C-alpha cells in the first residue's frame, strides 16, 4: 500500500495542513479481479464495470492517465469518491489541467489524488490546481509537503484553491 | 586512447577522472588504452554514483597531436578542455603551457565523438 | 516603469528562498539531477560547457539604472566582469557557480530583478518592442500587456510543466521590432472598429528545427479578454501538445498538425468555457499597471534643438551616429538612441561591467532612468533630449559604445555558440567577428545599408538565423565546423523564413562568402533596395552563383 498524504483544511486558507492518511482504496490493475472494499479503477474498467460497483454502495475511484479527458467522468463525478490523476513522469503537466477542470469546471468535490512520479517540489502547484491527496514518490512527509505548499505568500493568478490573488490583496 | 570527463556540480567546472578523483586539468586526466574499455565503463559508473560531486560523466576519444601531446578528437571537447576561443584569458587555457598548446594545435580531427547526442534536451 | 510593490517583492524573496532550499537538497543528494534540473532551469540556471550560465530576466527588455548597476556588480562579483544580451531581451552570465546562485538571486531581488522562468517548459519572458512608450508608431504601450502577462504567468500552477518552452512577444506598432510572427504567441496591438484596443493573435510561429511564420488565429481579440484567451491557448497546448519527442513538442507543431482553422476552433471552444470574470484582469488592476507606464515627465521642448544642430554640423562622427543609431521619438525635442554592443571585433551582445555602469549613468541622467535591451542584442536609451545627444554620444564613445552600425552588416546577432553552449554544434562568435571586420569601414557598411546577418551555432536557432537577411547556421560535418547560409529571412512585420543557399562552407570561407554576396547585391541593386529587397526581386540564383561558382 503506497503512503498517502491528505490535506487538512481548505487550500484557500493559507494555514492548511496535511497528515498521513490510511489509504483504504485499492488500486486495481485492469487484468486483476476486483477485490472487496473501496477500489480505484482505470477509466476503461470503470466505464465497463463501474455502474455495478457503485450500485453495491462501494466507494469507487477512477484513475485518469494524462492522455485521457477528465470530461469523460462528468456525469459520474457526483458518485465518485476519488479521481486519481497520474503523473507518469513528474514533468508531464497534463494532470494539472485535469485537476483544475475537475474542481473548477466540473464541480468535483471528492478527493483528487496525485499518483505516479509525485514529488514534494511540485506540492505548491498541485495544491493550487485542486489536488488534496498525494501518493509521494519521494521521501516526503506531510510536514515537508505542507512546507513546500506554503512557500509563497502571494499568488498572481486564480486557480482551483481559490486563494486570494495579488490584485485582490492590492484592492483592499 | 580515452579519458572520462564530467562537470563538477558545485561550480560547473569541466573535470576529468583520475584514479577515483576529479581533476581540473586535461593534462592530469587518467588515460585509458584501447583494451581498457571495462575500466572506462567502471570509471563512468563510479562517476554516476557520485551525484553530489559531478554531473553527467562520459568517455571521450583522444588523439595524438604530432610532436606535442594528446588532445580530444572532438573540437567540442577541446573547447571544454581549453575555454572559449573568443577570450583567451578565460577558462583553463589561461594558465598556458604545453598541454594547452597541444590542445590549441589539434585540429582536422576525423570525427567528433564522445558526445554525438548533443541536442538531447533544452 | 512598473514599480514592484510589497507583494511583488515578497514574491521574489519567497522565490529565492525556495531556490536556496532546492539547491541545498540537491547538494545533499535529496534531489537527483533529473529532479533538480527543471527547478534550476525555472530559475534561469543552465549547466553549460565551462560553468553554469545564469539568465536573468529583463521583463520586456526594460531596466532602470539601479538594476543596470546591480547587473554590473553581479558581473564583477560573481562572473568575469561582463554580461551578454540575448535575443529575448534578457542578460546572461556565463561563469556562474551553483553555490553562488542563491546569493545572486537574493542580490537581484533587492533591485526587483529575478531569473524566474527564463528557462524550463513554462511561459518565458514576454518580450516587447524596445521602443515602447517612445515611438509614435504604437497604438498602445505593449509593456502594459507584457507586465500583465508576466504577473499572470509567474508560477502559473497549471502551466509550469508544458510540453516545451513557451514564448510570447508583443508589438504596439505595425513596425515589428519584437519578431512577434516567429513566437509561440505573437500579439499585435490594434485599434478595433469601435476605437477600443485589441490584439491580433498569432499562434504557432517559431524557429528551431521547423521554422514557421505563425498564422493569425484570431484577427481581433478585445484587450480586456487577453488573459482568458491566452489561458485557452495554453490549455489546448498543455493537453494536446506532443510529449513524445522534444523536437515536435512546441505549439507550432500542434498548430501545423491541426491546421490553423481547427486549432483556432479548439481554442474558441475552450475559451467559451472560461469565465471572463474569473480569468480576465479586473479593470482596476489593469488601470494600476497602465498608470505605472504613463510617462508624465517629458519636458515641453521645441522640435528642433539649436545646440544639437550645431554640434551635429561640426562632427561627422555625430552625424554618422545619428544617421544609424538615433530614431524619431513621439515627443518633440526627444530621440530614441540605440547603443550598439557590436563593436568591430568584439563579442556581439556583450557589455563589460564598466560599460553597464556607464550606460546606467547615462540612462539615469539622460533617459528618464529608462534603459532597454533589444532582441538584436543591443541596448536603447529611449528618452534622450536632442539637447543632450552630443553629450550622450561623447560618453558612449569614450566607453566604446558608440559604434554607428545599427541594422548594418556588422550589427550581427550571434548566439554564444560552441564557445559557451552545451547544445551547440559550432562556434558563432568568431564567425561574427570575421564578418564584422569585413565591414569595419563605416562608409562601406553604410553604402551596403540595412543588412541583418544572424548566426546560430545549432539548429535551436537562438541566433534567429531563420529570420535573417543572411542567416548562418553552424553544423558539425565530419568533426569540422561548417556553416550553412540562407537568404531572405525576416523577423519584422514582413516575416519570412530564409532559404538555404547551398552546401555548407568551412569556417574560413564564411566571411569571404558574405563579401561575395554583398558585392553581388551592390552590383544588381536598383534604387533604394535593401539587400532583402534585392533578394526578393531576383531570387537565390544570382547569389548562389556569387558564392559557389568559383572553383573550390
């Protein structure tokens, strides 16, 4: 079971924290049988078998690869607990767009989880884009994660975290 | 004949492998003969295991400059060993001496090698 | 000029603290080089042939004297006493040590300078017409919009890991001194039918391996919708730009693959889903930024300066300087002064620390504390009174900064090339120096007239050779430096990509070839034709023959 860091508190509130969380979700590979309990499936698997699982009152998550459109989940989002966005390499920035669209355009209120090559140096960007859970691929602790995410007292553009933007601070 | 080169992490200086350490001057570099490919690989591997000391170790081919000494085959590696050609007082060439002169006089190499994938990234 | 406020300054402090932390992690082995590299690139730090190179941002090419002096101090304290101006209006220091970089960023931050996003797969320095705020040609000041984009794009959380780098350029005038048509996004300020301000938006221009003059994707974008539209362009690119091959990863490849029409349609579709209220800049903030650039301290002067006319009449050197380096200013009694960093035989685009100090003093005293960097690697004093021109010229001359060759054959753009750059295939600087020496005689240079020669040491085209009247590309041919010439490129409003002249030439044959090309031009030009015009009239053949017809 990979380690899981979860944000504590709202990202718009600059004193948010983070903590280790028990990860109850099992990532299920396409070729494996689906076990009992809460699961995260690939998009294709979810589109094939997700309906049955959801009607069994399980908690279901979907893993989206960078080349998959997160809009494909639009109708299912109210019933999904987790969307896991994959970073095959930390430099692949497509998941940042997916996260923002999930939060800001599709109104997803569940967990957006960063999986794959997830490194603490990108914590700030991830939190701003709407990620609130992270499977770290380095030696990050929740403390290091929070510190990295809190490096900048000001931001210049609106994002999914609804932090106050520099020009809003100036207007006060 | 080969040598192994890298850049020092802390300041970016061009350095050469010498018996487990990294030296600044091309003239001090450890030389590897034709049959010593395994030793070359071992040196590069040791370099890669020192990520807080150097960056990106790789082997370079050398050629003898008649009457003077050794020089890298590749003009790119000669510039790395010397310094920029537009400023003779900048870089390693500033110290002058025989090794520098041999590097300066090397030219007309058959092929540049040791770093054929120059535009790997930007 | 835009004045950094507390928020901007705290941002720079936080940024340099972050980088200091990242360097410490790297030195301790907590970050691999692969993990560290984009982080240092996003702070402008390259590992080059001999040392690290630091590229300091000069947003839209604008500096004040305090900043120029600090750059001189960095050159003296941490480098070898000089800096190099780039084709994106930035400055580079070639001899930096990683261990000094955090201290340098702190020192830069004290004068509101930084190296944020001058490299990396993110939005880079947004460049602009270096004559902004001084030229009568502009419909609006492009610096306003460059600053708007600069802030919006700084540490943009969604667009910091793009498929590749992203470069934006803006011109307020139809005369394009910012090469907007060969940028990822080029913006041309235009007046709409209602008299309002807007942009013609060009997307997918670029150079490198596959040069393109960018197509117009949107002929008129209302200015107050700029950020939401750019967001739409970036989002389409971030999602669909290629990530499998770094040579096919720029937005120009995506635009070419989809076609301009389909690309524009996808952008419009995305744009339609973006809330203007959330994404576009509030009018109050735009007004604040605009006010910073409003120049209110011009003096009311007569259009003709008696003292200047007298000085000019008495000095052929001043006449030559004015003919080539001085341009008309929108305000009567003022002029725009170009400062050439292309002294014959010197490294193009380099300025010593002493020269930077001289220029800082001149900017402060004679140019309303305003100094610009051009993409041609020269400097500009944008607001010089005609009354002061003679004094400025004399001061420049004393510092070897008065070469009267702007846009002439010896005003060569050259990348650092294989003398410095880890990406290069061949050297560019010695070629530039050899060519410049052929035109050392200023009478000859003026007789030839406007001739833009640009040299790149590799296909990445940082020297802009694709958009040169005579472009020169260094290649490695069987272990020797060879140079491929091209003709007929232009980075101005008449943008075009140059055509290859013929087989590559060895280094010693390049300057003589340029001589042959120029001689041929002089023999066939008609009227006031520039070299570029003659080429466009007669084509490649006469020039090809001039270079290759002789044996060997």
